[in-house]
């Protein structure tokens, strides 16, 4: 083999090596994107099921805040159960309320509920009250969140999940002659992959507490 042939052969091998490296990189990126999309679609399905379970079991919606903006928060403040610290009495004690809130800053949907263990007597007294203010006022939500007897847990998203909630919105309405309905829209993001879901859920046993006006 002459020197020119050797140089040409070496150059061709280099070109083939570069092409193979580019192909391998592209394939790896494709697999990563496919894996991210599969992950986000599964997460979206599970999140929809989680929301539907939570929303369908609500007894009564006291107030809600809705927004489809990615920089605004949405929430539902609701009567979660009848009975807990006190026997079921058709009244909504403060400790029987719950809050589901989309936090646009942390890209997470949080669930706020009263603790069930380790409560002091003053905490039990506060949570057992059925005369805790106007449930429709935004200030009552702020007060509920501030209680040290109420804990916050991530329902969807969170730093450890690898999933960001890009936007979330909740809407509550009462059709004539039908059960109350809460609808939701949700957009999840992981890396470059994203998935959206929505649904409308009728409350199974919705009823207004006797201590609400």
C-alpha cells in the first residue's frame, strides 16, 4: 500500500468512526427521551387516579381557587370526613377538613390534613372545634395551613419524585339535579418529556355540613 492510499484509508476509517459515534449518541438520546416519555405518561396516569380517588371521596367543597396559569396556584379546601377526634355528627370539625393545593413555585400538589397521632390536648381542642370561622374565606385556608397540628405531604410531584407539575387547575360545580362535580387539568414534566391529563369526578356522598351556612 502506497503512502497516499494509507492516508486515504486512515481518513476514511476516521470518518466511519465519527459517523458511528454520532449514530450511537443519537440512539442513546433517543432511548433516554423514550424512557422519559414512558415515565411521564405512567406518572400522569397514576396522578390522575390519585386525584380522582381524593376528589371523589370529598364530602363537601368549602372553597376553591382555580387557575390554568403555570405561575398561579390552584386549590380545593374541603370536608374530608365526618368523624375522627369526635364521633360523626354531620358537622365539619376543623380537623376533618383538608386542603389540596398546587404550588407553582415548587411544582408540586400538596395535601394538607390534620395529624392523627402525637397531638397535645390544646391541639385536639382546636381540631375538634366546629365553630372555627367562615369556611369560604381565604383567610381560613391560611390559618389551616399554619396549624402545627396539620401536616403537608406531596400528593403529586415533589423533589424526590423526579416529576414536576407544570400546571394544575381544579374547578367545582353543582349541576342541577345531579351530584357535585370537581374537574381537574394537569400537566406533568420530566426532562424534555411532558404529559397532560384531565377528568371530571362526581362526589360519591357529597353533603353540606350542618354547621356551614
